[in-house]
């Protein structure tokens, strides 16, 4: 049963050491993410599943204690997924490493954690089914869902300016903030790829998990710094 969810973006710039001199620019985003994680803790889940886009999802979930790193970005920062000893042989994909960093900031110890990479091209039906399976497991499940909106909001955005990006992001933010699982399920995967919106697949896993859960949404952050749509949402 899904009892709570938090949606956060996953740019490595959330990690101050990566952002370096630009770190203060995302202080509001970091604060909103921590507020959303507080909603997860308040729900007292039996387990927390962290979802995030991954170019190569790999086989099976990442266990609690799985390691991640931002060394590839030139900073000496390592993370682990949840508390406890290092576990697992595979390194966390970048989106889950950002999630692990956020969880470390909250000193998460409220429930066991596992991570699951979601293929960015996974079609909607399979995303929804994966979400239903997560919610159908025994016990009280919470989800931390990592993923960015379009990367085409301005001329200086990573994907350059695409006039369709603002409308796509507005609908995604509305659907996430309203916990509208039908609208999330209807997001256009092809358009999302064209707009470089890496959050589409994880959001649709959330949509499957949230079907019939009766959760209410709250949009905590909706901005596009650097031309990328970032949303923070809490479902409870």
C-alpha cells in the first residue's frame, strides 16, 4: 500500500560541492526537497523505495547501503543509500546518488531503503505496472521519485529552447501537484524524450503506485533554473 510519496529533481547541482560557487542559487530547491522528505518520514512507512531515471537500469534493485559517487564530476563526494554498511556491487546511477545525498542530509532511519533505476525509455504501460507491483507489496510503502522536467525551457538550456517545453512542464507540475494519476499516465513519452524530460518514466511508475491510494498532492517547488524544469511535490 502506498502511504506517501515525494517527487524531487535529480541534478547533481543539488550537491553543493558539485555546484561550487553557484551552490546558493539552489538553496530554495534543496529546502523544498528536505520538506518533501519530511512528509515521507511522517507517514511512518515500513519501507522506502527510491526511483530514478537510469540509462541502463541493470538487474534488480539496489540494496540499502549501495554506494554512489560524484567523483566523475570532479568532486570527492561519496554517498550510500540509507544507513548501514556498504552493500551491493553495482554503483548507484546518478539520479539515485542524488537521492542518497538527500537522504543523508535528513539522516534517514525511518524505514529500510532500496533503490530502483527506471529506464528513461520504458513505455508507459510497463511503468504503470511496475508501480502497481510496488504498491501491492505487503506493508506500508513510501516512494521517493527522482526526475527532472524538460531541459528545453530557454536558449541556454541543455536542450536549447523548444516552445513546447513550457506547456509540457506546466501539465506535469499540475498533475504531480494534484496527485492526478490519470494525467501522469497520459504524459507523452515521445514528446518527453524530445524535450529531454528524464522524469517522465519514474513519474509514471508513481502514477501506477498511486492508483486508488487516495493521496493528496502538494506542489512545493516549480521553477526552471538553467532552463530545466524542476518540481518538488509531496503526496500524503
